[in-house]
């Protein structure tokens, strides 16, 4: 067990496999020295995970390390940026070898996959909390933002929503589902795949974009508020996985499946809008993944949620209150 901070950093964090040519000086000095290529701009985002608030105290460290980077990768995906450098601020109650090893394994699994180099950070003792700052490149001017949706735009989501919410519900209510299904759902909660490639492929075509961390309804509202527009959301068109569909009866009479898919969050998919005339172009840009049109932007402000049968149904926006007022 390393008995000082320097040994700990050397052992768990300085040995990453990614070695980028744009890192002039990485971990080890008082600061990192980094080079932004010409005709590019830097996109920076930061997210903090606190034990007991963003993850359960008993969560396994590998998932925490993975997710600390995943949530930041998802933010950069929503900006259309290529992630390149990370810094990590780690506050830990004690230097526990198993915990640190698991955490760094989870973190570097994802860092290696996306060619992200850890270039610095800070380590101190205290109640468990993790902050990651992530840096990415865009070609000058070619980034996505949330305040640029226009009336008539079609609203899309990537992938499938609700798996993470259902996993959390199953955990909290101790519901009995098939082991295989539980593993799939909890994998989607603990190890989401950030839509980095898709976000980059959407630059130049998406008129606005955001990542879905707080739930589709809440995050779409951010686009609407920032863009000063409204939307109609066809709520039962929200795409769900086969496992979600087969388990959704477990949700219980107090909560509609669509509320879970639309309002829980932790999906880390992208929600974006395009000009309706760009539908064919979109098919070329997102040829490898499922994506679904779930609504349209309107000039009148406010969000209307419609079922296929024409009835209005507003999912409970604080769906996660069902899990005990987190
Ligand atoms: P200083 O006292 O000069 O701030 P630190 O001991 O905080 O030095 O950090 C030493 C080096 O290790 C720095 O390059 C810093 O960026 C890096 N570092 C510290 N903690 C971490 C961490 N958790 N992950 C990655 N790099 C870290
Ligand atoms: Mg320091």
C-alpha cells in the first residue's frame, strides 16, 4: 500500500496506455502542457460524482471509475467534440488498494477506448468524491449547442431510453427479474456507452443537441428554454430495448413505463434536432445505430406530450422521486 500521495499517483494513475503527441508534458510536473492543433477550438466540461448522491456507497469501484469518465464523454459528445485530455480530482477516505485498482481499471478502460490521455489531477483525503474535467477538439466553429433549435425541426434520440431507470427501480424495490435481464439493465446503468462518434457525426447537420442525463423531458426542456421554442413529444414513440419491453410490467401500477423511459435519466444518449429536409442526410450520418424521431419543435413555447391515440400525457418529470427522494 503506497503510504504517500506520489506513490499512489505513480501506481494507479501515471501509467495510462494512451500517449498523445499533443501532450507536451503530462502527469508529474506542477501543470500539464498541451497543444491545441491549429484551426481547432477547445471544448471543456467537468462533472463531479459524490458518494451517496450520484452513486451508492456500495457501488463497485470499477463502475465508478468508468462512469466518472463516461458522463464527461457524454457531455463532449453532445458538443460534437473529439475527447483528448482528462484531469482527475480524487477525494478518498483512505488509500485502499482494491478500491484504487478497480477505480483506475474502470477509468482507463474507457480512456483507452476513446484515446483520452489523463494529463494531471489532484488527490486528497476526505469523503469520497470524484471530479473529472475533460477537454476535446472541434474544427473551428463546428460544434453543437443547445440554443439553436428552430420551429419545424424534428426531434430525435439515439439508442434506447429507460434501461438505467429500470435497473435502479429493480435495485431499490428488490424486484425479481431474470438474472440475464438484470445484468443487461444494470450494465446500462453502470457502464453507459457515451455517443462520442455519433456526436461528431452530427456536426454540420444537427441544429441543436444535448445529452440525456436527467431524463429526456428535462433535457429536452433545456433545448426548448435555451432556443426559446416549444415542442410536441410523441411520448409512446420513445424507443426502449427488448429487455426493457419484456420487463416493463414490473414497473408497478404507480408508474407508467413511459414515465421511466422519459423522465428517469442516466441514459447518456443524445437528443438532437434537425431540419426536416435533412432526414436522408441523417440516415448516412447515423447508419450504424438505432435512432428515432420522437417529436417536433414548435414556435409556440411549452412542451406538449402526446400519446399515439392523441391524448395528452405528461410523464412525471421527477420520476426519480419514486426511488426515495434522491
Ligand atoms: P502539487 O503539490 O504540485 O500540486 P500533486 O501532488 O498534487 O502536486 O500532483 C503531482 C502530479 O500528479 C501533478 O502533475 C498532478 O497533476 C498529478 N496528479 C495528482 N493527482 C492525480 C490524479 N488523481 N490523477 C492524475 N494525476 C494526478
Ligand atoms: Mg496538487
